[in-house]
């Protein structure tokens, strides 16, 4: 026994081995199968299929769960039967899951803390509790950038190369001024695709949201008002497009009415699918002011996991830099591991974007996203701002009245959610 312990110590693996024995429900080693839940597009199906082959000592049974993933997961966990050993958690649900951290294994007890430096720090923090327990292991992220039609920019007399666009439109004011110049030459072209998206990005560019870490409502403070004013200004300056949805949105991307889109990295796939026939006409530049993050998800181990150590090995294999690069190729999942950004899958030029190496923009954005605290009630509290911005954008409601109504409604929701 002593020789075994000495060997483990020399290999630097004793703490990891002990963690595997003490984590979760104490089970491990004897089980014959592990189950994995994720949603369609949440992981690369090809990488998952290879994981089944890779871990031959176990039967790994993956399931793609349709419908309301969170609801099905919570219902199953409440029932305590057929709970997956490994499960995905969507980015929009991680805050609420952190409030129930006792349902999940702290992945740091399995050695995740030794891997933290391999992933963007803000995403790692997003999957962690206030006291440092890691519940969600990062899958993908959604760093924002500006996707624009180079041909439409050229017609409008604007800069056309990504570096030039980044420099010329480094602030929201610069972007809107460029949008006004564009409309003089191309009257039906808009440089802002969505007023709501501008607000979302502007809020995400700071380090505070609607609720602070002391559970206080701060949605009436300057950082939110400034983001609101930026979004409203795009309407007042006439550079925001009408509210396009569905096929109308695809048509606007295709015919050039949407000259630019403020979106996350995964927007590239939406543009490719929606704006068919525009290959080579799009480019990617940095977002005005700086990047935000929209979307991205995690893998977690419920405390009922039958073999935490092996399950953690599967998680880290699925989300290694190499396999995240494959996930980008297979499922447009932008990697949370910066080491992926140097791999061929990401460094090659993208023909749809005129051969541009878009990782040079998106990779830098990913590294610079600010750390934000997101409370579990954040999504509910933020909804009135979207509702009232839509009223300004679509119905012409007075900006100040809309702001006051948004704040009043948000405060009511906050109070109902136990936010002071």
C-alpha cells in the first residue's frame, strides 16, 4: 500500500485519486455504464461518438434531449430516478443552477482547479459559486463582434477591411455616425440590426448587470442607463433597422438591408444559413467599445453520478482544446479553451467571410470579455428593459417614460424574486 501511495505522490496524482473516492455519492469503479445528457447542437455529435469508443472500460450512453432541457433535468433530479451521470447546463440557466450547487459535484475536488488556466477565466468564474466551487465545466462561449457586408460598406463610402472598420467604428457613436453616412448613399441599408441586441451587448461590456453580489437591485444605476441610452440613440439617429423576424430577417441579411450585425461568434452560422448566396461578401470586425458574451454552456456532474472520477475524465476529454476545435468545425461551438485558437480548424480562412481568418477577431474578443456576476433572477429582472425598448423601437414610445416604466416593472419583479 505504501508503495502505491508513494508512486501516486511522485506522479502528482494522489489528491486527484482521493478526490475521486470522496466525491459525489461515494460510488465509483463498480458501475458498468454512465449516461450523458445534452441538447441538439450542445456538443459535437462526432466527438461524443468518439468518446463512446474512447472509454471502453465503461458503456457511455449519450442522449440528445429535446424540448425544455432545464425543466426535464430538474424534474428528473427531483424524482431521483434516471438522473444523468453527466449533464449539460445552458448558459442562461447556470445562475439558477449555482443557487442549487449542492445538487452537483464540486469539480475542483476532482482536479478541475489544476485545469483552470486552460480556459478563459471569465467563463470559468461563470460556472463557479461565490465560495469557489466549480459546478459547470466550460463547453463553449459567445464572444461578440460585428459581422458586416463589405460590399454594402463599400457602396456607402465606409472603410471595408476588418482592421479599418474596427479602428473607424471603435465606439457606438462612431458606429451610428457611419450608419448615417451609409444611409445617404444606400437609403435602405441599416448598420444596426437590433436595438435589443445593442442593449444586450452594451450591458455585457461592463462588469455589472441588474443585481449585485449582495442581492441588491442595481438596474436603475448609471451603467444600465448608459446602455439604455446607447440603444435608444440608434433609433433616434435612424440607423436601426425595422424589427425583422424569421424569413424577413433572412431576406434582410440577403438583400443588404442589414449591413451589419452585432452578434456572438455563433451568429456566423446563422448568417451562413440565413443569407444564402452571399458567400464572400461578409467580414468580421471587433465590436464597438469592446466584447461581451452571449450564450455558451457547461457540463456538470450531479451528486448522484455513479463514477465521478471517470465521468470527470470523460468531461475533460470531450472539452480538451483539440476536441473543442472539432466542436467548432462540427457544430459551430466557439471554444472556451484559448489553446484551440491556434489549431488549424480555427486558423484557416473562412470562404464565406472572403477568406478572412475570423479567429483573429473572435479569439481576441474571447480573451477580453469582462467578468460579470449574474444572479439567478437576472433574466427575469432584465425582461422589462427589453419590452420597453421594443416599445421605443417599434411604437415610438417616449424614451424617458419607457425607462421609468422599465425600472418600475424590474423593481417589482426583483422584489418578488427576493432581491432587495
